[in-house]
C-alpha cells in the first residue's frame, strides 16, 4: 500500500510536469531533510534540519519525476534552488484545493522489513488537524483554503 501511494504521488507529479497544474490545484509536500538521498542547498538544510514543507503552485521549474523521487527548482526569496526529494523521504502530500492528503509514517527501511512494519505504517487522509508532524519547517493550517 505504501509503494502504491508513492506511485500515486509520482503519477500526479508527472501529469503536472507534462501539462502544468490544472485549475486551483496546488500541493504541499513535507519531507524528511535528514534522508541521505535528499539533495538541497546547505543553507536550506541548516534552516530545516529535520523536515521541510514545499509548495508547488505559482512558480516552479524543471519538475522531473524519477523512479525513486522527484527533482524540482523552487524560488526561495528570489533565489531559484534545485531540490531532489526521494519518495521515501516524503511525509505528507496535500492538495488543499480538493481536500486530499496522504501522510506516511514509520516507513520501512528495507523491503525485508515490510511485513513486520506494515502494521506500523499509516497512510491516511490529512485533515489539517493539530496532529501534523513537528519539525523545523513551518506547519501550515489548511483550513483557510477549504471551501
């Protein structure tokens, strides 16, 4: 189930890379910056030492979907910065325009551990509640975007 939800994110991002964002759709993606495969500027990693939430909406460039993650260039204070985020580092994926969200917790470290850790894995609808993951990134309430 975990891999299927990651594949869903990859498919959605691939459609955005091919066709752009439709209508009012936009995404909040929170990821673990401690993942060894995350690629980001040192100053961003210092500012967000545990996790970071990015917004894919008005300005993004070079969105490329790879088998294990996605690359994107985002604007941070008028400074374009490339990022690479492996799907295993993603903690939440939210599209507030349609009140849809996924949360990934206690991800398995290897396929061998999948059976033992499946009971601990949770993928659930994100209602923007107060139980959002804590970390170095700003927590954004999604209620103000709901209709």
